[in-house]
C-alpha cells in the first residue's frame, strides 16, 4: 500500500523535529559543558591563588616544612587531584604526591608548552592559556591549572638569598582538579535532552496524526467517496462542507460543481425531450395528417349529406369534431417544435390583432364568447414577426375563450383586447441578461431562473455565515432568493462566488439608507448596484436609468373566465402543463412565452380566480441590443426557447406580477 | 360544360385523392389523380384540368419540383399546395415555386369546397377578362 498523506506528513515532521532538536541539544550541551569547564577553571585558578598567598610568608621565610604540609593538606581535599610546585628549572619542589618530589619536568611537556614555546618564558598568560585537560591513568578527566610565581622585591631581598634579582619566574604552582563530577553532570544532561527530544517527536507525531485524521483524511475520504459516486453517475451526492479551511472550500466547490452538473444534466434531458418532441411532431404531423384528411373529409361530407337523418348526422358530427381535435393537437405540437428566432419586419400590431380575432371568430361565436377590440389609433409599427405575434394572440384568445367556456355550465362571457403604446420605466421592467464580477467571472446562473430568466448569483457574507444568493434579474424588482434567510437590517458584504472578489465599490452608498452598494458589471451597460442592507430596496443602474423610460407596444387580453389559481400560476408557462385535461396539449403558453422572449418583450399575467385574467404582452419599439436576431430563414425547424423549470425542482417560471387567471392551451 | 378533368390531384396517399374526388364530384367537377410528380407530368389530364392540388412530400421528385414543372407547362393554371406539414416556411417556399394557395391537411369538405370554388371563380373571372 502506498503511504498516505498522514503517514508522509508524520514522517516528515518527525525527521525535521529530530534534526532541529538534535542541533539544539548539541548547541545547548556544548554551551553547558563550556560553562562547567570555565567554572572549574576559575575554581582551579582561585585555588592556586589561595595556595600561593597562604604559602607566601612561609616561602619568604624559607619554611619548607610548613609549605610542604600546606600543599599536602590542600592536595588531599576532595575533588583535588594533585597540587605541586616546580622551581624555575622544572624540578618538583613540593607535591601532594610525595613520590614526585625531586623529579624534573620536561619544559617542552604539554603543561609547560604554553609559556615555554619559542624557547623563552612568557610572563603573563590568561586563565585559559594556563589551563589544560588530560586523562588520568584510570581514564577520568583532570583539569590542570598552572600559575607562575614571579620574582618580586621581597623575594630577592629576603634573608635566605635563595633568589637573585635577575630571575623573572621563581617557580610554577600546578593545581589539578578532578573533572569526574562535572563529566557526570554533562552525561546526565545529555541523557535528559535525548529523552526530551524523543518525547517531543512522539508528541508532535501523535498530534499531527490526530489533526491530519480529523482535518485532512476524513474530509478527503468523503470527497473521494463522493467523487466515485459522481463518476458512477450519481449527481445527487454532496459532501459535508462545514470546515472553514481549504478542504471546506474544496468540499463547497465540489458540492457546487455536482449541483451544477445535476442541473445541467436535468436541463439537457429537458432540452433533449423537447428536441425529441420536435422531431417526433414533425414526423407524426405529416404521417397522421394524411389519414386524418381522409377521415375528416369523408366524415364531414357524409355529415352534410345526412340532413335527412339527424341521428346519423349527429354521430358523424362527433367524428368530425374529434378529428378536428386531433388536428389541433398535431398543430400545437408543430407550433411548439417549430419555434424559431423572429423574422422582424415593421408590423402593425392592430392588424395582427384583427387577423387573430378573425381566425378565432367562429370558435368564439360557438362558445358564446364576445370579443371587443380597443385598438390605439396610429399605433407605430413594431419590429416583430407578424406570424409569430399572430400566433401569440390566437393562443391568448383561445385560452381566454376556454377560460370562459371551459366551466361546467358555460354561460358565455367576453374578451377585451387592447393595444396601446406605453413608456416603460427601467425599474421593474428591464431584465439583466449579462452579469460579471470586477474580475470578469460570469455571474449569470441559468440553473436558477425567475420567470424563465437566469438569475445572478453572488455570495452573501453576514458575520460568519456565507450564503449563495440568487438576485432577481429584473432591475428594480427584489424577488431575490437565498438558501437561508438573513436578518432584516443586517449590512452584509457580497463576494463573487468564483474568485471571491468584493463586489462593493468604494464610496458608493445607497441613496435610501446610506449603506454600501454592491454591484455587478453588465456588458456595454455599466454596473447594476444593490443596497447591501437586508430589506432595503435601494438599487441603481445608471446606464439604463440614463436612457429613461423605453417605448413599448402593449397588447392586453382580458377575460371574465374562471381565473388561474395560485398553483396553476406557478406552472403556467411550463411546456406540457395544461388545465384543460385532454383538450389541451400544454404547449400554447410555452410557445407564446418563447415567442415573446424571442422578441425581447415580456408577458405577464394577473388573475383573480373566479373573476378572470389579464395577460399583458409588451414588445419593444426598438430592437433590444441583446435580443436574439432573426436567424437564417432556411434553418431547420428546431424546438424554440422554452422556460426551464427552476432549480427548486420543477416549479415553473412565475411571471410577474404574479396574481391568478384562465385556462391555457 | 363538363371536361374530362377539372381538378387534378397529385398525392401519394390514395385516400386523399379519393376524399377530394368524393367531395368535388357532386359539385360537377371531374377529378383525376396521380401518385407522384413523374406520373402527374405524363398524365393526359394535366393538360386539360383547371386546377391542380399538389402534395409537398412526394416519393421521388419533390412536391416543390412538381409545382415548378407544372407551372412551367401551364403558366396560368392555379396550383393549390396541400401538405400535412404546414409551416410558414413551407408555405413561403410553395408560393415561391408558383403555388396559388396553400391548404393544410387535414381539411374538411367545406374548407376544400370553399377554396376550390374561390380559386376556380377567380381563374374564370380572369379568363372572362382576357376574352375579347
């Protein structure tokens, strides 16, 4: 088995600790030893000083016995190896080792060399030069200290006339101290230091083992296990990401990655499903429409001819009606499969509304639904795809008719269609379709959408907590989403979730509460800023505010039908969602939404259940810069843009302002 | 005046031709049909008919090619394209190829009758005008 991170770290630290402690111990021991020897040298010097001064008078008066006694007495004290005195010629005059007396010492011997090097005696030597260390016969160390006894007036003038005035050194006192005790102390210190070093290495290894297990090995093992699960295709996995250090960041990044992968996979599956529906619809439409032509033509022909037999005629009427229903289903599928970027031409929306009303006139009349048009005179042309907008209006009108006539007891009702031009202020209307941090990281998050539009993700840091927040992409609307709530009034700081750059700009303050503003960059349109105080609605987008309100053409379709419930509202624009049971394909409003989005416009719904609904479509008079332009007309039919369910699991894009309203295709 | 053929149908689905004939014959219109472009162009009725109903998806030569070929043979003849894949792009292409009108399948008898009467009436009117 390969050694793990923990083992390698422990080994590394043990080696480093051992080396550091070893070097330190060496230095300490050496210093300690030096200090002990120095102390011993000073003791020896002091002792030789004491002997010299205590024998001084005996020497002057030439009392050799007394000198001998003193030297022997001192020389036999504990820790003193030997005390002796040479004369100037090197003969031992006095010694605690009496056997030595009278022997001559070689001046070139080690003890004498310090002074007698170069053949002439030196007169004054420092303490270190006078000391020597040697081993005694039994192996223990001995410190020797010599002290030259210099000639002075009292010496050569003494009555004994033993010394002449010309002599400079009269003799040398040699004191030898045993170093056994000091050496024992040094050995003891050495053992103690080694023991401490071993303990330190062991303790640091245990600590490191525990720390690496807790801080590294366990999180890494969890990450490895999760990575394997991801590799096996399980994208719902996540790892605990409580740690504050880098592995915690790694775990969070991992969780973020798997969440996004999961989201991307889900969207891919959804897109794939839609693309399949598209291909299937195109194929089925052609194949099924031929037999349907036979059924419908024969049945309607026979129905017309059976006037004499009302019962048969009614039965044939059922065939005709149901075949026409099949036809509508196939057409719905085709419309859905065929959404393409709009081919914009200056379009008279009033004319489009009239055509749409004419298309549905028969159906409305049959359902006892009246229609009233209130069209603005001289409505300026709008750059739009007339066919697509007609489809939008037909869908909305049929939906309204169904909302009126779809009830158990249809009593009729009315639809009002209005056209007008409105100036729409940026606030609450302009959608942020690009967002980046100051370092350029993309902050748009297509995996979490509001009303089908990608949100902007930022990291909110309040105190110790960091939470991902999805900002409402509609400027001035504050329908933000956060993984967990934040206390009202708290001023949080906001970071780029990718590179963690602070999003607050220096000196930028909220006009409403004075708290710092944080912002994201929008390509070609400057910076959008929000107040960093929770609960404050302050926001600013100078580039867009500077453009002022933008002119839009507005088409309203209002009915007095059954309305839309809160629950239905959530899924209203989702493909395949229908409130009409078998009578709907669930594609009408999805197609409608895709077309309006494709024009850079907006569609909103207000509804009161039981009272009716109002759909409002707004199309810009000026083609928005970021709106998708008309594609190659020869392009193959492709499934168009559809609102994706948001990350919270299938809830549909919710148009704003969310109220409630009628049935849908 | 009853001709040998009034309405000529080009469709590979036999039931479509039959259904059209079923609806139009009681109106005194003679219907002939061909299953593909090649046999349609070779059909003697094509030279005599007053109206062509042509499918867009045909085996072999496409419906659009058929429309162009018929248009080349008889410039003034009204051609109605009938298709089971009715998209605006298809309609644009069909009109560019020379189609007079566009009728999505499936249609019922009255839709067919209305269109055929309208197209024939306008050609008749045009012919009337051209007469000295």
